[in-house]
C-alpha cells in the first residue's frame, strides 16, 4: 500500500499545531504554568467558587487530569479549596491573590502569543479558523468513548 498524504489527516495536523502551541507557550508565556493550568485559573477568575467537576467541564479536562491540575495549582498557592457548606463531599475552588496576579500576568502573555500563533492568517481567516476549530473541538467532546461514536454523514 502506498504512503498516505498526512497533510490531509486532521489528527496529524492537530498534533503539529499542538507542538507549535507548546513551543510558543513555553517560550512566551510560562515554563512553570501549563496551558491547562492557565485554563483552570481562567475559569476560576471568571467564576470563583466552582467545584472541581464543573471546572473540568468548563475547560474540557477529564476527571483525572483536572484532579492533577487542581492539585498542582493548590501546591503552588494559586488556588484556595474550601468545603462546600451545602455539600461536605465537594470542595469549592477560588484563585488566591497570587493566583489572580499570575492569571493577570499570563493573560497579557497569552494575548501576545496568540498574535504570533495566528499571524499567518488575516483577521477574517482567524475568525473562520477559530470557529472551525471550536466546532471540531466541541464535537470531539462527544467522542471521549470512540465505541459510542457514530460517524457524521459526509
């Protein structure tokens, strides 16, 4: 069988895009705070007092990943965790003052990084690109269990 053209494979392109993002993130934003950690901080700056499950849903992280991200942010002193007074089985999360300062600093850096990341595209193309990648990402959330996935009609 002949080799395939990987430039037509969305997974291959998504991996390459992720590699570029990772490089830019580490170079321009932070070597200490990861992009998923920033996403969690961002969600909690927007809505302090969310529980871990809800934060994971907001930022698209599975249960085990969100647990590790919350743990790391807590160890760094960037998150406060308090028992929910209405349901002692869950904790409510909020950014600490240091977490809010870190978020503010990284927000400026991510804006600069995104300008460079999307520089090959015109303003109109950026809008279209972000809309398309968001649609694919949102649809992919339903594919967490590939056995349940039904192929979309082409």
